[in-house]
């Protein structure tokens, strides 16, 4: 999710996975995969940077989890055995 600003200065949070493309002519128009259009104050470059920053933070979180997964206790099923175990 990225935080942007509508032209009327109201903040807006957008799910960056739903962005189809971003145009700048002269206002920045974000088109979502469902066809909705959002006009924002930020430049197309700024929107791109925020999307990249958000996705980078998500991937860093996944990498931290992956690196530390051995420190996590095993997930147990109802029978007291590790999930996926026989």
C-alpha cells in the first residue's frame, strides 16, 4: 500500500498491486486494473518510487522471515505432530 494525495489535498492509500499504469500529462493519473482512474498530486516518478519502496520493504520482510525460520517453533497439527509430517 502506498500513500498518495488527491488534488484536493486529501490523503489516499492505494493498493500498489492494483495499479495498471501511471500517466503524467500534466496531472498524474493512475489507472487501476479495474479501469478506475485516480488523479494525484505526486509525480509519476514519485508514485513509481513509492511502489518500489513498498515492494522492497515487503521482500525484506520475507527475507528476514526466511533467514530466521529455523528459530521459529514448528507448526503442530491437532495430533501434536509437525504439520505435513507423517
